[in-house]
């Protein structure tokens, strides 16, 4: 999922600063013994901190509702937020602290895939771990439960739409150079071939570098593909799409971006968002009853000044609901019992009722077109399978 | 091959060089003439970009952002020089820590005022223009022209004007210049302010092309620093050569292979220069 651009250089500059600030873990003064403690990784620093306020607000909303309904395993839930906005190794260090000092019962992470891999290698299945955002699929490590949209859910419908409705035959792929875009594009190529199309270009930009896109856009202009599939994140995504439209390509070439949510679209801007599509399990204006109810509860709690709702953030709400359903059904924190309980488990996500299978989530997907800086859902695809089936 | 197919890559290279030169200019002035490596330079570019955002969101004409950015950056530059940098001249490491702290403060201030979200600006001159058989975005062409004019004017002024000569005297030997009765302190202050104003101006120029956000400055400080490492300090010739080499190679390699190759070559060039020729091409 979202990985902060410029991270590498920022690490250098910020290293001294974070050392001075000490641990990236927020620890309230009073701790109670009889609590269900959740180590919650969100972005508190770095450019991904843009999502931090929404992540926190959504998590707090879910925790409040769960506590009103009797907590998890009969114990009140306490969230201990930790920063996942820095380098993966730093986040993994916080995970160790949360395990040893706070003795958390569960981890929830809303962060990029590189950080997930570092966390899993550190936690080593000793504590259950729910990974919530959109990702590349295929994560089957023990005691890990994934919520996010996988390529079969996200990329496949988007490519079928481009091939069918936009008559796209040739595709150009552009992404940031790290695990999520590369693994997603491996599958994108299969979907393109299955739809009778052809990938005519594939390129990656260095992750965390001050990227400019004039050369890439000129290359695309010369190759004249019918469609572009972007796995760029954050500011790179904004930059690419602005440059693309600036060169006037938005009129003739369709674009689908695989991590395009409300904040990124605001950056891209109304005059650059023509012919641009996104396929997600959640949009702030998703037409589902579940999404409407979630949004109403969110606005009722936080009012008009509430942080912008988006898929990153809404995933935190879903993750906590999964935690309650999962632990209460298993009746304990035992890894085997949790895995067994997870199979076929229904729970309420931010978009409505979904079901967990193979420790992944089957869900409804929404294909949206950009109208200015708003998403307009043009197609709802019901009950799309994750394509990843981990053994219980 | 069709000659028109070379036009777009050439314009891309030119745009890369021009945007790099205009962004690095302020840093070059402050570092080259005063010996202060202003790590908050990128954040001053950011301040300029937010000025453009404010001007546009208020419905003012785009050019109104220029005086706004100049005034704000002049005020910032003057106060920082007067109270923070002045006691620290000749102490390069201390100024480094100082300006680094300043960059954090500016970034956090922007975050407090505008939030972390991306702000998008409309290009004041949108659309594309037909250039030798290929269409190129108008605003990028305007930026290339503006950068050339600003650099040219500054070069001519610095070479020909009396003040330019006096600043050269101050840079060459501050003690002697002071002994000759030159107001060295005032010149140093004015030079610092000029550097921060140029950073603000660069921010106004690039704002419509990039996402405006508190972290954007980090993108510019590093590339600007590379330009100065390669070109050498203290002369506009150094700035131009550095921008041409860094921007040109980045653009050419990005066009021929990909952006990773482009960025890699920039890093290799910067490392080679730091290692083998640390004073740059135009060593003073």
C-alpha cells in the first residue's frame, strides 16, 4: 500500500530528530491489567502521516463502539498507537517494545508492505497480526489476517473494464520501485493477457527519490498505448497524473491508478483527472448501506472538521471489527483457534458485511471514475474473491 | 529518424535544467557568497509554493503570488540572518544545525496552517503549444524562459553593478572590505535575503506543476546541493554548469532507459565529484 515517497532521504534527515524524540510509541500514564491491548500501527510521521488523523479517528470510533458492546473477550479494548511512518526497521523495533513491555494481545497494521514484511519477521506469529490496507495478496504467514484488496479484486476488474468499455488493447505499466507495485504488476500482466490485451511498456521510478515524470510521459506519448496502469503512491502518483494531463494525454489515453483515494485525487486536481479510474473496496461516497452508516457515525462523532475519509483509515475501522468478531468466536487468543474461527467469519467492514476466507476477505468492489476531485462509482462488483487462500 | 522526435526529449532536458537552476539559485547565492549551507532552502521554496496556493485560492491573479512570496521570504530571511545566522558566520557546522532546525520549524508551521494534504494549483497558462512539430505544455515553456531571464539578469547585474563588485569584495576578503569602509554586515544581510527571496520565487514558479505539501522542500534541497557540488560555489557559471550536467544527464538517461537509471547517474556523478573534485567544475 502507501509508502511514503522520499522516505530514504527523509530517513537521513529525520534520524537525528526521531532519536531525540525517543520511542515512537504512545503510552498513556495509566495501564490497567484487565484490558485487551492492541498495538496499532498507523502513520504518525513522514508524508504518509497525511493519513494518520483519519486512521486514528476511525480506530477510535470502532474501539468506542466495541467497548460499548462489551469489549473483546469480555475485556475493554485499549489502543496503543505506534508510528509506522518511518523506515520498516524502526517500526519493527516498536513492535518488539509493544510485545515485551506492553504485552499487547493483538497487532493491527495500516502501513506499506515493506513494513508488514519487517513486522512479520519480528513478531514471528507470537502475537496475532491483522494487516488492513490494500496490498499485493499472497500473505499466508501464520497468525496473520489480511483485510485489504488484492490484485484479483482490484486490478482484474479495472483491466476488464478498460478492455471492454474503453476497447483498450495495449497497456503501459508504471509504478514505484518496491514490493507492492512489482508484485501487483506480475498479476496485472496475466489479467491483461486474459483480456486479450498486450503490455507494451513497464517501468518503475525510484522509491523515495525526487521523481519527475516528463521523460516517462514523453515515452508513453510516443508509444501511444490505449491505457496506463499506475502503481505509484502518494506524491509520485499526484506528480505523474498532473504531468500526464499537462502534456495533454488525458484526452486520448485512459488511466487506472491502483492506489487512488480521496486525498491523492485532491492533489491531482480537477483539471487533471479526466479519463482516470480507480477500483477500491471503499470510497467515502460508496453507495453501499454499510458505507453510508459508517460515514454517518463518523461524522456524528467528529463533526464537519473530521479528517477526510478514505480507504486508508476506513481499513482501521474494519480491522477492529474483525478483531472483535475473530477473538469472540475463537474464545481465546490461541493461534490455531483464531485461524479456525476466521474461516467463513462474517464481520462488518466500513463498506458493510464481508466474509473472511483463507485469512483474506472476499468483498464487493467499486469501480469509480473521477469527476473533478470526486469519485463517482460507475460499477459495483459483488463478492469478489481475494484469490489468496491460506490454510486455516 | 524523424527530427521532431528529438524535440520533446530536448525540451524535457531543457525543462529539467531550467527548473533545477531556478530552484538551486537561492541556495547558490547563500552558500556561494556567505558560506552558509541553508538546509531550510527547500522549505523556503515550499513557503513560496504555499504563497501561490493562497493567492490562487483567494481568487487573486497568479502574479499576485510573486510579491506575497517575496515579502514573506524577505521577512523570514532578514530575521533569520539578523538574529540567528549572524552570530554563527565562520561556524559552518553550527549554521548547518541551525538551518536544519529552521527547516523542521517551517515544515511543521506549514502543517499547522495548511495540514498535510496535497494542495493542487491550476496552471495559470494551461494547454500545450506546438513547437517544431511536437506539442509541449505551455507553462513548462514559460518556466524555461523565466528561468533564463532571471539567471541572465542576475548574472548581468552581478558582473556590471557597483553593488555586485562590492559583494565580490566582501566574499573575497571580508576583513579588508570592512577596512575599506564597505558595510559588510548590510551586504551579508541583503545577500541572505536575496537568497531566500529567490527560493520563494522558485516556489511560486514550480507550484502549479507539483503537489504542494509541507514535505515538498526535501525534494529540492538534495538536487540543489548536487548542482552546487558539481558546478562549484560562488559563480553563476558554476550554477549553470551544475544544473546542465545534473539536469541534463538525469533527463537523458531517464529518457533512454528509465528514471531509476537517471537518478542513479545523478548520484554517481555527485559522489564522483565529492570524491575527486570536491570544489566542483568552476572552483573558485
